[in-house]
C-alpha cells in the first residue's frame, strides 16, 4: 500500500514516561505527529508554550488535542460546565498549536439525545472562532451514537466545514461492524484514522476494560486492518494515519522501545 504522503502519528497513551519523554520517543521512532492528551499538558514540566516549543524542535505536529468527554447532550445540570471546559480546551489547543479538538460521542447515561445537534452546533461555531476543527468519534459504548455510520449522519446534518469524523478501527470492529459503515463518506470529511488490533472478541462486560488496557499493535490481532486501509486508499484519504493503542504492558516499557515497536507495526501494515 502507499500512504506515502499521510502524516503518521502515535497517541501518547501508548507511551510511558514523562510528557517530554513521550515526545522525544515519538520523534526518534519517526512519527510525524502525536495525539496529545490534557494529562500530557497537565503533567509537563513547563507550560503550554514550552510544550509547543518542544514539539517544534522535534518537528512533531499535533494530530489533535484530546479529549472533550461527554459534551454532546450533556444533562442540564452539567451543560454550562461542559461548555466552559470546551472553551478552556480550545484556548489550550491554540497555545499548543493544535488544529483539531477530539470529541467522542457522549457516554453519559443521561445524555439528552434531543440536544446533541444543538450542542455540536455550538461547539463547531466556537471552534471556528478559535481556528479549530472538531473531530467527532463514535465510541463502542457511547450512549446514543456508538458506530461510525451514526456519527457520520450527525456530521452531515450539522454540515459545518470544520466538523469531521474520527475513524477508529477498534470501535468499528469490536462491535463486529463492517466497512459498510464508511460507505459514502468522502475522504476530506475523515479528519484522522486511529488503528489498533485485538485477538479476541470481548463480551459487553469487559468492553471498556479491554479498550483501555488490552489493545494490540497492528498485526498482533485479527482485525481486518488491511481491508480498512484498502478502502481508505480507494477514496484517496490523505489525512493523518496512526495508532491509538491502550496497552498496559507496552505503556510500562521503555517509551523509545515502545515507540519503535509501534512504528515497525505501522510500517508493516502500510
């Protein structure tokens, strides 16, 4: 497969060590970008500007800044707090030099489905004022929008140029859904693609635990990742392509060793 022009990224959740060590490891392993978490910023030695400077020194772009949880359809008593959190994250994203804010579909049990579109509309308008895009992701355990096809329906309905889709292999295949979920989605509305693998099918009780602790690098499991990449190639997807792998054993290892193994697995797939 080609993908020679796609930025290759690693989500820092895979890497152990300090925030700075994670960035050094990612750059040394040959990644072009990283997905940066709020925790990375909070735990960094310096301020936002220092972290942005380090990324620039290492020639690392930011795929996105994450993660704004349980925003869309927030219950009435949480809505104002969630909007304040969103604005704060946007300001931080600007200081870091990020262009994209990652927002998963809400997992809150009292998520108000009738307010999802209104909340997303507010979010993309505010993001536009901050010069940011919003990457919307259906997670397998999201309350109302738990697959990529449903997320795409919302994105189409809102129809904002700075609102696009996260395609996450884990959340597609762990629900035993297929690439039919991606039918008709143009490449330019896919803002990033996250890859990981798994060698078994968890039951519902262990879904979240598996997602947060036991994902595998591409090639270590049974997911049809090459079929996914073939589809992306057919639609001429040229956006960021990378790894979001929550794995306790990899996280506990030396960050450079893990980053190099991650890049090797990604190159092997491509």
